C-alpha cells in the first residue's frame, strides 16, 4: 500500500477508537502539506468534527496524538492548525519506500484490467507526405497508447489510411498530365513527397483555369465547378468507384509509392501500428450500412439521388451520407471502418485521436452508429486535440506551405548535432556514429517533448529553437539529467567497484537521517504511479511531461547540494547511489511512455 492508503486506514482506526465513528475512506481527505507549515501530508478533520462534538483544532490534536502513539511508527510528529492536521512522516518509512520502489521492476505499471482499447491515430491521406500536424497527431496517439498499456489496458494501435477520394484523384490526374512517367527512383524523392508535389501542381493549374474563367466573365463559384481539371478529377473518381482497370492500376501504383514513404517516416518518428485499415476497403461496408438505414427509414433520399440523415431531433442539422452520383463521403467510410473493427476485435473502448476541427463529425458518427443498431455507437471517444500553429499562420497542403515531417526531423537532429559540438568534453571517446545516434535521440526527443508537454486540447505554437534548449522545461534537459546519472553510476562501478546490480543490496544500509533534498526526491518517486494513472484518466501525455521535468529538477537540486561519490559515510553514499539509480530508471520509464529515448551519454 502507498502512504495515502496506509494513512487512510490509520485515520479510520483513529476516529473509531476516539469517537466510535464508522467513517468511510471517502471521508478521509489527505493533501500535501502547504510549504508554510511543517509536515509532509495533511489530514482534513472537518468531516469528523460533528461526530466528535469538539472544536476542529481539538479533534486534530487528538487524532495526531493517537496516530503518533498507535500508528506503528509511521507518524513521528504533528501540528494542528484549525481543522487541518499536518503530519510528519518518519524517515524510516521513506527509506523503506525507496527500497521497495528500487526492487519493483514494474513500478508504476498497473495490473492487467482484462479490457481492450483501440486507439486510432495518424489517418493520413495518400496525396501528400506527413506534416507537422500529423507529427502532433502521431506523437499523441502513440503516447496515449503507451500510457493506457501502463494503466492495465491491452491496446491495439490502429490507423485508417484515406487512400481514395477526390483529393487522391487530383494527384493522380496531375501526375498523368505533367509527370512524364516520373517515379521515386528517377526523381530521387520519397514516394509520398513525389505525390505531394503533384497535389500542389494540380492546385496551381486549377487556380489558373479558375482565374481564366473568371476573366472571361464567369462568377468565381461557378468557375470552380466548371474548371476542366476539377471535372476530370471528378470523372476519375467515378471511374475508380466503378472499378475501371486503368484508373485502379494507376491508383495502386502511386499509393504503393506513398506507403513506402509513410513507413520510412513512421519508423523514424518511432511510432507503429498493430492494424492498418484502408478507406478503399471500408467505404463499401459503410455504403452497405447506409443502404440498410435507408431501407429501414433511418435515412432518406433526395430528388437528386443523394442520401441524407436528419439529425434535427439530436440538436444538429442534416448530414450527407452518399452523393447524388452514389459516391461516399468520410462519414460513410467511418461507419464501415467502425463496423469492421468491432468484427475484428472485442473492443471495450474505441478512441479516435483526431483534431478538434472534427468534433462535429464524431458527434454525428456516434449518433449514426447508434441509430444503425451498433451497441458501441454511444461509447466512442473522440480525443480532440488542438492544432499546431506556426509564427506565420496556418499550414495549407495544397499551397505547399506545410512543415514537412521529414524535413522537421532532419532539422531537429542537425540542430542537436550542432549544439553537441559545444559539449566536446562530455562526448570524448565516442565514435562519429555514436555521436550521430546521440544527436538523433536528442533532436527527436526535443521535438516530441515540446509537442507533448502542451495540454493536448490547446492549440500550440511550435518553436524549434526553444524546444532544443538544454535548460528549462525541455526534452534535452531531462535527457541530460538521465545521462548525468548514468555518468555517476559508471564512475561508481569504476572507482568504487559497486556493480549496478548490487545497488539494491547496499541500499539496505540504513542512514540515521535524510537530507531534505533526498527526502524530496523519494517523495517525488512515490508520486509516479498516481501520475501514470492521472495521465491515463485524462488522456494527457502532458501530465507525464510535467512529472518528468519536476523529477529532473529535483535530482539536479539534490546533485548540487549532496555529494554522491565523494560522500565519506558509506551508508549515505550507498543510499544516494540507490536513489540516483532509481531516479534514472523512473525518468527512462516516464519518457518511454512519451515515446522518447534517453541516451546514456550527452
């Protein structure tokens, strides 16, 4: 049991013994003691005052005396302030806690809860490479999956690839018209980058046509519909849905280029998937379900042949499900994908990691699935996150103004490599390959931490220069703290001949008193399981970022004030080595749940 659980039991025993009160655990309110008062943890006694029929301060004093006398040495001092009982916890308890934490390889991990969660993230279109917005999506989705696994869920990480639709046809048509047979091999470009270039080219040529039509006297809205390129793209989409052999072959060829590019980017980013679904396979399932809903009266068909859902009774408007030409929309695809997923897996919770601009979409999806008779409809969770903004405004793929994910990772790693040149002394004795690997971990760690430390529900401004700083609330600062501890532990092995595996044994040596900085570190370590639970309950990697940063700050303060290797007292030195090793492991585990690697040397 943790400190709160033990104190709760003892507080319940105290009020029973003192006031014959059968209180509940919910009535026991514990909080961290405020800095201006002496103590470690505070018990709020107001819930027991009525039964005691005494003043709050007297009740606090009586409970404090009882806990000191009967609490098996856990409480060794107290002070009562009105109805607040500030308790001083014995240092032996904290030393025991450190040893228990050090001995628990699964510390912070919750037991298997027997339930399955599916987390969908990424959801790229095959007409362009991954960009900064996708980076936030992928990092959030992967981290959420890791955090939920740590909270006892079995997690299936999934991706739905939007590999069909008018946007795909735009890239295909532009390649046919302007590509001259160009391939990733002949161009030297990643496949997703190559296709993205033709998506931008389509928009450029399309805008020209619209401008020419407007100059000829046509209004802009009509021009956008009548431009030859958009009509050709629409015709290509219809051919695709009809299974036209040439269109399908071109589509398969170009998508294969994109998938190879995506795989390379995902691997470099450090994210992965257990199951990938493709819209080209799921939209027909969705169309089938829409037809069933039409037959049962859930939906209706307009005169132009399009199919709609009336959601007015749910406080919403009408939603298009099938176009007049019979082609499907995103909603149709998502209905089919949801159906297939629940056929494939016994999902207890389905989580969609999708930007907040799609909140309406997922409200509608939940309602429609429920109407169609799927029991999981109302249980869908839309993890809505904010957009990534740039100093010069929003990104637009069709205009080629996005921050490409591959280029961004290149820049972050290069920045880390340049910064490491100023730290030559700390990198002596390593090969150029090892130095480059450190730069990779630091650069990507900086990127991931900067994005994940922000409350996911808020919009954020991305600042590469700020993210790579080795001071302040950054990934490199936490990574450097971990590397500093590893350096201390290596020296302990070399100079003190203390093997890493022996630290737990030497840690059994008791010290007479703890330094305040040692105590603060142990208390912070004790908060880790609750932090993991909170991050899971809130679906917030930012909670773990804040914890990892606080733990690193605590260690650096301890490192500054408390000698480790040069401590003459063997017992103190042993405890400090054990404490350092346990902090390092906890940093590594916390950062691992964020998808961030920590180098042993920096």
